[in-house]
C-alpha cells in the first residue's frame, strides 16, 4: 500500500486497518475473538500487525504511553485506540515523523460521498496541526502534527470524550518530554448516537510500508501505564492486555511484559518467545500514580 493520499500535504495511515478493525468492533480484542481480516495477501510483503486489547469499563478518558525501541519507515505505533478512532505516532517515508489522531464517521469508501452533516466536524486544532479527510475503506477526519519523536523517549496520550446531542466530541492531548507540557492537538465531533464515553481500548504496531523489505525490519515498542477516567473523575488502571494479530501469517511476532510494561514486537528477527496469540497478560500491580490532568476543568 502506498502511504500517500490525494489530499495535498497529507500522508495516509492505514485507513483500511481502521475500517476492518472498527467494522468488526474493537471489543473483539477484549472479548477474545481473533479478527479475521483479509490480510493474507500481505504474506512476504509486510510485518504482521500486532495488537494489545485492554478490557476496561467505558470511561470519559483513556490514557496510555508509548516508548518506541525500534522503528522503520512506514510504521504506526498506536497508543490509544478506541471504538471510534485511534491516536499515536508514525514514522513515514523518508524518516518523517508525525503524531496522528483519526476519528471515523462512516463505512463508505469515498470521503466526498458522506453528506456534510454526517461528517466528522473539526472543533479545535492546535496551530501546528493540519487536518483533512481520509477514505478508501471507511471515512473520517484525521489530523497530523509534524513532530520528530525519538526512539527511547516516552510519549503520553489522552483521549477525552464529551457528548453533544447525537454526536460525541473526541479530543486528543499529547505530552512530549521535549516540550514539557500537554498539547491539546485536536477535537473532532462525530455522530455516535449520543455516546457519553469511550470503550474498546487497544494499542497496535503496524507496518504500512509493505514493500517486502519492510518485513525484514523489526518494530518494537513498550506500552503502559493504561488508565481510564470514569464519570466521577476517578482514574483506574487496566492491568491486563490480550495479544492478537491480523491474519497475515508471518510468525516473527511477539508480546510480553518487562519492567512493569507491555511490549509488542513484529518483523525482522523477532521470535515468539513470550506470549502466544490469543493469550492475556496481567501486570502484578498498579503502574504508579494516576495521570495528571492536562486541563484545569478536565473533564466535564
């Protein structure tokens, strides 16, 4: 798959992954059903997409961190995926790096075919963020922050949900140690039937370069601590994660726990020495203190 779209100035993430994942439902990872995506054609072309599904109650905010240990061009490290979108960092062609936040609005392929009143609406964006629409398989709104994130640094992410009639507002907040403060990157609104919260939590590592060479390049990242915030403003940790993958039959994948965090590996010389697909891992204790809110009145 080419990582470019027709929208000038934008780079395509794997929107087909979004459509396949959400059309089946993010909770498949939590409930133990392995999604049967049509990815067998990627055998020998790409690293297998690997995921962590976090079984947590619905909440108004979802917090996670990611520390990339090995990367390559055409990689998406998703920290906060939920039942309407996902949020993470990418290394794109030429080593360009971005923070990306996407929200889904329909199951159609053509973003121009979605009636304007049913499209994702932009409510807020940081001055350095650029936005657009994606299509191909499913449609929605996406946003990019050009940011030269570093291997070995830990980056923090929060997704916040707020109901607005038949829509829900989803906001993305990003913290980088290089910046030293939370950045409110984006707020998108999409039709949900009036959901007040988030659910179906997950993370993943994906190779969207898919040029055969990319299969030989390892991608490794640590995730956690995972926290959710309920309506009473109480943070709760999620200590378990289920390891799954798409139906690309590549076997050079792995997942596990180290130093109180979960990790995902795919590609290159990776061997499945820790956790088998479909197995659930559990951390022994809560991962430190609850997150500090990036907003004075967070949430309402």
